[in-house]
C-alpha cells in the first residue's frame, strides 16, 4: 500500500474530481457548516475532513476504480481540507422538501436523477422537471420517496378535500384549517426570510389528535417512519438534530416538555440558529439551523410561554367515534394518499395564483399570524368553507383559557389570603408568589408550567392576567413609580364582591388548578 501511494502533488487531482461533480459551499445561515452539492441530483452532503465522511469514502472508491495507485489518507484529507477553503467563499441556501423561487415552489420527490415537482402560479398543470441549479436539497435519512405517475392524474380537488375530512373525522371547517397549515408550509417554506409557525392540535380524549397530526405530517412531508415523538423524553440536542434534518416533526404529550426545550422551540418559531458546545471541547461551538415546523398535541394553550403562543396556529379537534381500527385507517390512507397529495399540490398552485393576482382580500385580518390567515382565507374561497371564522373563534377562546391557566393568575389566587388589601413592590410580590411558582414549575401540581424567573418578568406578565383576575372578582391597581422597581401593585376585592375564601373564588376554569389546594 505504501509503495503504491499517490504523491502529495496529486491532492489537486482529488480536489478536481470533487469540483467536477459537486458545487462546494457553506450554509448561509449557520456559516460554519460546509457542504458539497451533487451537480446532478442537487443533494447536499456534509463536507468535512474526516475518514468517516461520505465524501471521503466516495473519493477513495473512485480512485480505486480509475487508477492502479491508491490515495493515502493524507491525500484524501488534504483534498477535503482544500475543498473546505473553496466552500468558505460560496454561500448556499439549503432547503428541506420544499423551496420557493419567485412564484414557483419546487418540491423534493427524493429523485436521485435530479427531478423535482414544480408547482407554478403561471401554469395550469403540475410538472416534474429538472431541479434548478440554485436549489440545494438537504435530506433526512427517513425521507420517503414519492413515485410520480406519467402522465399526472387529473383529480377533483373538492372531492379529495372531503375525502380528507372523512378520514380525519372532522368537519369541513377544521379540515380547511389543517389543509391551510400544509399549504402554508409548502408555499412559504422555511428559509432566511420565513419560518413556518408552530401548530397545536388540541381536543378531548378520542378526538384523534395523534392520528390527525401524523396524517397531516404524512400529507406534507412523508417519511418512512410515521412516529410521534414523545416530548416527555425529548432533549434539546435531540430537538436540534430533528429540526435540522426535517421540514416538519410531530411532538406528542407536549405538556411534559422541559422548559429548555421550550426555549429551543422559540428559536424554531422566530427562525435562526441555535449554538451549543461541541462534545469534548471547551471552545469549539456547533451551530444548528432550526428551520422546521413542529406540530404539538396533548397540551393546554395556557401552559405554554406567551412568546410561543403568539406564533402558534391553534386548532381545536372535535371528539368523534371511529368506525375502523387505526391499522385499517392507515391502509385506506396509503391507498388514498397519492390523490390527496395531488389535491394539496393543486391547492398550493391555486393559492400561489391567487396571491400573484391579488385575489385574496387582505382587509379585516384579525389574527396575529397574517400570512397563515391569508392562506386560510384562500383555502376557504377554494373549498367554500368557513375555516377562518372557526379559527378566529378558537383564538378568542384561547385568550380566555390562556388567562385562567396562566401561572401568574394561579399563583395570585393560590396566595390570595396573603395578598388581599395589601400593596407590594415588584420584588415583594415576586417573593410572595415564589413558593407557588416553585410548585407549578416542579410539575407536582399537575402539568409542569413555565413561570416568571424574576420580578421584572413577573411585572411584564401582570398586564395579560388583569382581565381574568377582574372576572374572578380581584381588583389589581398599578401605582406608578420610578421604573419597574418603583411601581407597586395593590390587591383588593372588586366592588360589590363578597369576601370569599380562595376555594370559593369564581374562576373561569377550575381544571387549571388540578393538583393544587385551591
């Protein structure tokens, strides 16, 4: 082996081989991850000078086939290091499953020949075409390949929409909200200028939250493994890895989610990069691109941090009796999914055209997520549904529930005998409520909740609980002072309200106090 080794000057030959087959560049978002993009398939592969890397093994195998002499490990590592120097000058925009260029959406079919589905606003039909050179696909290991028939079938989108509603056992308005989630995820894919919001599917036991979330995920971003990840055992590192590899993930039992995981979800919602220290290193840092949509199930909206709630699509599911087993449902789904995906893609095409031609009314947008509401409004126009009004009514209920299930509200009611007819500074109030905050944060009082961590954050949270406190007969008056440390809070019963012990206070939702002596 040593006698047949390539001389050092042949490093350049290995580098030339790489540049012939790959476009070299770095992730424009994290700025510290390098990739080699296959010029034919447009698939991005990690570029790193390691004997365990895929490119190292490819170069080694190709050299064995082309010449009698074999490259040494030093030759191969040196070539990859030179490739990284070239890649450091070429930013890449990486996409997972969907990429938007102008009014066109390109959808990755996992075709190794470089073909992708083109969903265009200026065409009447969908088409499978060569992926543009500006697109770089970043694929997860479990991504499912989608076989496209030739020619593409002609379907009736409205009948397939009703088929989708029947399979999830929900009314047309709820189905419209879910289809709008999928459409919005595809026509506004994650990227430097956009970020799909989180989705919360909430409902009573038997409403099909888990099944519906997996069906929606399979419709949008099908994978070989249909798995609902339990949030109870989810770590920050696992979430970062999943978010960097997938376009959409499903998190079940999210009420057990750790507070640190919530922080990572906030980064996913706002878009950006999460940075952690590399293993066995005190200085080197690893960056994760968190462009991924998460679908949460099994959690109350009031137990989520406000910055997450303000960027979340909240959809209520109605309980329904299923007439088939889950195994039978998935068999029927697999038979129906090609036509259902065609319905989704054609709906995306129609919404793109409506956006381009300004056919979607933009007046009276009442929700916080205006882009999603515009998409939902377009879906309602296409399928003649009332999903937008149903969703907005859910938001009104959400605001009420968020207040009654708010940890600040719960702590004030729990400690009312210590607060009534007294005045507190922010620091004094936080010290008085802190024992209850500790109880709520521990999870020993039912579901673990995210509580204020300081007097400043408590003061910022007081404004949102004042209306629900007033509805419970508690009057809170803010006495201004010099800055947040000088202001004071005065607590007393509202006029005309009889003095009652805490367990008899009229609260909007007693379920929030499960596990507490209230």
